[in-house]
C-alpha cells in the first residue's frame, strides 16, 4: 500500500525524547547549583564596592565642606559661620546642641585636646551612614596646641583660634550584613587667607615730636629718638629696623637728618653704628627755624631671622638712637622756632628760640632704645620693648625766666609687649616732671609725670608773673596718668600704646594767627607681640 507525501516521515524530523529532556535538565541543574555561589558573591562584592565608594565620597565631601568654610570670622563682625563654629566650638566636655545643628553630638577630650562632632543625618540617600569629625589645633611642626580654657567660637573677644592650623580626621562608618565598616580620611586645614602671621612683632618710638606752621603755610617738624622695627613669621620670615637719631624738615621738601640706618633680614645684617659731629641746619648754615647737634646710633644692631624667628637687637644691649649737645649748636642739643624774632607775638616776651633742648655737656639730650625678640620660651617667647628719654626741654625763654617758662624732663618712658605659652601681657611705666615758672616764689614749681600722678592743673590757674597766667604761653596740656588705656591684650596677642606721656599745645606764637601754635608730644611708644605657634 502506498503512503501520501503529507504523512511520509523523514530521518531527523523527530523531537527530543523524554530521556534527552531529563538529561538536559539534570546538566542545567548541576551547572546552576555550581554557579549560584559565584553569582551571589558577585552581587555582594558589587554592593560592598558601592558602599565603600559612597563612604569614601562622603568623607572627601566632608573635607571639602570644611575647607570651603572661612577658617575664622571674628564674632564681633557678625553671625557668620566659620569652620570653628561648627567643628571646634569650645572646650566643653559635652556640648549642647542647637536647633538644626549639623552635629548630633559634640564632645571635647581635654587629654588629647580633640573636639569631636558626630553627624548621623547625612541625607535621605545615606541613611545607613554616620560620620565623626575630630579636630585639633596644631603648630607648624604638627604638635598639638592646647586651647585656652576660656576659648569659645560663640563669644566675641575669646573666639580667636589658638593657631592657624587644624588637624582634621573624618571617619565615615556603615553596616554591611551586620558587620561594621568604616573609612577614615585625614588632612590638615590651614588658615591660608592672606598668609596669616604665626608671629607678629612691631615697635615704634618717638622721644620728641614738635609740629607747627610757618608764616608761609609750610609745616615745620622736628623729631628725635625714632625707632621702628618689624618682625613676622608666615610661610616665610622677616625682620627690619629703622633708626633715626633726629630729623627736621619742611613739608615743601627741605630736610636735615642726623645719624640713621635701615636694615632688613634675611639675610642677617648688622648696622655700622653711624654717627656725626653735629651741626644740622635746614638751610645749610643758620638756625632760623630748626637745628640740632651731634647724633649717633649705637648698641646691638643685629637684624636676624634665626630658625625663622625674627630678632632685632638684644635685651642686654638694645639698639639706641640719641642726640647730644655739641659746640656747633649754640642752642644746646636742638632748637625750634616757627617765626623770626620780629614775627613773634610780643605778649610772649621770647628772647631766643621758642624751644631749646639739652642741659649742656656731652650727655644725651634725648634718646630711644629698643629690641624685639621671638626666640624666647614660655610667657616671653615673643617680646618687644622700647624706651625713650628727654633730658631737658625749655619752652619760651623770657627775661624773667631765661631757662624757659616751662621745662620738661622725661627720665624714662618704657613699654613692653610679650606673648607666649597661651598668654599675653603689656607693661608700661614712665617717670619725669614738668616745671612752670612761678613769680610768687621766683622759682620753678614741679609737677610729676608718672602713673597715678595727679592730672596737670589748667594753665589758666597757674600764675607765672603778677596778673599773668601760664595760659599766656600754653593753651592746654595733658599728662598720661594711668596705664589702663595703653594695655590691649587678647589671647595670644598683646598691644600697647602710649600716644604721649606729655602733650602741649602752646598759645599763638604769632599775634592774630590761629595756625601758629606749637604742638609738642613727649614720649610716644607702641609695641605689638603676637604668638600663634
């Protein structure tokens, strides 16, 4: 019997047999069971890598946030957040938290001088993560600095950082299948704004400053005993000294300058003790307005930056700028007038230069001394000190008082600033006297210049000759009597200022000319010492 072509069977057209299917499934199951651990391990490894990557990213992100904050904004400038406001608030063992505080816990460990900020809220995407930020104040050599006990970034006046370098450690942690994991990143954060000084020192002295106007409108100035020193340590270091024994000049340009020097380190440099024999005149030969005698700069004039620490001179032999009397100057050490004899107001009765300086002989007429040193230790690690002296000043010599209606002697005025060991201080002292002629006794009456001394009486209350009072010659005068206004200390910074131990404003020296009074400032000093190491 024949078969139809539709039902005809060919070799190779048959399906899988049941045995073949069972064998195939068995092989698949064997392979699947063998590869499942590898697949699960791969998934776990991927998850671990993802969490590690997130942990590292969160740690780096926290460091960048810290670096992008201002290092320090003084509290007195406003409620601006700086890095210390958030991450090193104070020295309280367990700090209180404010609403919306970045930290969920704040602690300070006095033993290690470490402030810790624990952060549990890192955002909805990182609910399983937490961070602990630990910060220490460091010196340049990375040794730890102890904050002062009163430090808090939240109060003006005690919010200044004790150093300009922070050691920061950020630890980010999370759990993976109940096993804690963490990633730690460490860095240093410096106050790099305008290269802040780690050490700052400065000194200014002026034994005497006289200023007034000439009939022409020119300003005539005489200055004696001038020192100016600076020292600093930042990423580099420097020290400088300018010493001028005496100088006088007009605003129009004419000048006369005594012994002077100007030095800057590095490299280390030593002055050459300049001096001269005297005879300094504005016009070259006469003393119509101002002149002075012999001048010198002496003492230790070394300017160095030893091991990066600035030093100018030494305490045992401070640099000195002084003015002395010489035979070339007939008016003792110096003289000063802002008018010719024919122009002087007749009521003054002046018989010579309005101001004479010096008591004769070869002794100093005026001088200044000073030094700055940042190579010390402890409370005097950084120290700046200056002193001035005016031996004798005679104001308005007359027939009845040829040695001046007023005399001034400043035995010594000194000012010292020092900083170190987490503290700072200023010390000021002065002693001297001002005398006025009294017709009642035909002698000079002394008034004391010293801390705690009585204020000077009004010139209008002091009778010089019968019916004539000191106000004929002196409009006003004032003496420094207290050290309180000159002292400014804050943390590791000390600054002292003596604007003048004695200030005198004379009466008009030219009749009817309100621009003609003389301004005298005797004994002016400024010092600064700051140690943020």
